[in-house]
DNA sequence: AAAACCAACTTGTACGGACAAGTTACGGTA
DNA sequence: TACCGTAACTTGTCCGTACAAGTTGGTTTT
């Protein structure tokens, strides 16, 4: 038996092997980006079955240390298992909860070329995007956000529609076109509110505000919606709670 | 072959079985809290090997639908797989990457009662907290953040220490006292920068800024550190990328 | 009545084998 | 020189067998 074994409490061979490999990786025996020895080779070296080797590699994969590629090999992706924070809720605050308690009123709608957008848009600069300018109100009528929504013109679910909306647009796009949101890139910054938005929000131009830029990315890596939202200070707080998890929920501890 | 198979693109049997079981669970064929049929029984019913059944159950486990108990059985833990966003990086931007490229200079340090803190503190209002006032600089010397750090006085790792720091304080607390960070609650808002901070940041008082309030929570649910950071507009953008994952990182999509 | 034992059932670990599917590199041909 | 086909290598899927380890319930013994 090649892997260390403590008589008083026997560890499974696959865990012992996983630990041995992860230690070797941490010590630099295999550089990040390179391939581990093949499964057959690991069988020979450690005198275990392919089942045991595969089980070990699965554990390492769950820890985020390796990625397996059929036909190619097992690549080292990290020297030590990355610790990750997991968002402890089902969605970004204003994708769901927030939308439920407010109304979005579209006040302008037009087609624009990417290059003409006030907000930088990705990809082909002569591509067409549907721009919606909107104001979000509390049910009580107070304006809390000024928003520009750019929709890839191929998914023009709301062409020309002006008025109140209560369903997130990316959700409509998902339903209508079968596009799946895989990723949301988000950037938050402080800004002085520009004149157009200031009027709509009933605040002084140049007063403090929060800007949240979001790119909605589909499973085939395309940005299909871009939103820029402006919130006056004191009318909006963005809260999230993050939990610390290591690897992908799997560690070597038994 | 008992599980549906599409000729044009053959799905692995174990995935088809996993989907069949998850659909049955969602439809109420098995109540949450009860046991699934045993592995042997599932083999018989679906005419597949035990390996295939075990592989299916592992997928369901990864989705958070079932929990396996050696000697007992496989229990249904949820009717549908919880959907979660996972922060696609190792840490909140300024817990790691950001800290590496900047320096925090503590300019004031004193003990305060919770009730006297400028930032609201949780729990007992007569409890003592170590307050550090600090400025964060780029290596180039430009001030980018004004910060108040409140530390539960029981974990006074930096009592009175004024000067430059490059290691996150919560990390020092973890090392010194064995406290484990389990959760970080975070709130982002826009503010007009107050006078004290404006001076330290070399911006006009009242100009736009970003405020990030964080509560660091230990594994025993205690808040042991609270930080309030102020960033002038245009000097700081808070970027995150969120991936949609279902269950524990595993879905049925291939 | 309580404790010990045992059988039956269940999941976990480990082995072996076979073939499918993906990737890469090399040799032959146009 | 470029393209195509093939061989070799690799991981993925699926099957089977055997035994270890854990759980539970029933029976026997004290």
C-alpha cells in the first residue's frame, strides 16, 4: 500500500492520494497550468486502481485545484485551494426584491448604434442596441433611480414600448429568446449626478449619487443587455452578505 | 434502456437518471425528509448498474437535493435545487487584490464605547471597541480611501499601533485569536464626503463619494470587526462578477 | 427490563475490464 | 505547403464483483 495509513483510523486510499497530490502541487512539484501525470501513470506510481485515482482527482477538482479535460489530461489550476465567498442570497438585491417593490417607467425608447451610446457597449461598435431610458419609482411615487437599459437589438422584446414595467427585462429576454443568463458583471462607483438624470430624480445636478453598471452575459459568453443605473445618495443602499466557503464546498477534512 | 435517450446527442445514462429522479422529487413522488429507494432498488427499476445509480446520486447530492447516509439510505433534502450566485473571485476586491497594491496608514487610534462610534455598531452599546482611523494610499502616494476600523476590544491586535499596515486586520485577528471569518455583510451607498474625510482625501467637502460598510462575522455569529470606508468619486470602482450556479456548483446541463 | 448479539439492509471503498469520446501529433498525399 | 486520415494517448461512461463500514430491528441472554 503506497499511501500512508494510520492504523488507528484508516483513511480511504483515494483521500490519502488526493492529499499527497495536493501537497505535491502546493510544494511546486507541478506548476500551475501544466498537466498532472495521466490517470494510468498515477495508477502505476501509486499502485492503486484507476477507480481510486479518478476518485482522488474528483476530490481535487471539487477543491478547485485541477480541471479535467477529456482526451487531453488533468490540468493544475491552482497551487492551493482557493477560498471563495458565496453570495448568501438567490439574487443581486435589485434584480428581485427591489424590483418587486418599485415600478420602472420607460420614458424614452430608440435604436442606437453601440458607438453612440452614452454608456460604453461591448463588441461591434456599429451593432444596433435598443435603448430604453427609464425612471424607477417607489410605489409611493418617489423617484429613486434613473436608468438606461441597452438591449442587443436581436432580442428586442420591448421595441418602442413606453410605460410601466414590473418584470426585469433580462428575464423577458430569457423567456422570449431562450437566452440563459450565466453571468452578471457589475461595477459600482460614486458619481456626480448629470443634469438629465438630476431632473428626472428631482435632485440638484452634480449632487452625489451611486452608479451601477451591469453587463448581462449569456451562456455563450455574449453580452445581451447592459444597464446603467443612477441612484441619488441617501435613497439607495446596496447590501449583500457573503459567506466564506473554501474550494467548491469540498475539502480534504473528513 | 430505461432512461430516455435522444439519438442525435446521447446523454449519459447517469445524467438522464439524475434528471428523472430530480423531476420525480420536484413533482412530489418523494417527500422531502424521506428516503429514496435504495441503490439496489434503483438498479432494478431502471435497469442500470450500481455504478450508474451512484453517479446519479452523486449529481443530485451536488445539486443539494439529497444527502447520503452510509448504512441508512439517501434522504431527500430539497424539492428543487437552490439557485445561488457565486462570487467569481477569491475575495471582495479590497480584501485582497486591492490591499496588495495599496498601503493603509493608521492616523488615529483610541478605545470607544459602541454608543459613541460614528458608525453604528451592533450588540451591547457600552461594549468597548478599538477605533482606528486610517487613510489608504496607492503606492504612488495618492490617497484613495478614508477608513474607520472598529475592532471588538477583546481582539485588540493593534492596540495603539499607529503607522503603515499591509495585512488586513481581520486576518491578524484570525491568526492571533483563532477567530474564523464566516460571513461578511456589506452595504454600499453614495454619500457626500464629510469634512474630516475630505481633508484626508484632498477633495472638496461635500463632493461625491462611495461608502462601503462591512461587518465581519465569526463562525459563532459574532461581529468582531466593522469597517466604514469612504472613496471619492472617480478614484474607485467596485467591480464584481457573478456567476449563476445551481445547487452546489453542479447542474444537469451538459 | 436492559444489555448484548446477530441478521439484514444500506452506503462506502476498491478492484477490474471494456468501450466511447476528445485531443494531439505525425505521416502521407495532393 | 496545406490538408486529411490515422494512431496514440487521455478522460468519460458503464458494467461487474467483492468486501468494509454504518444503521436498524429483532431475538436472546442476563
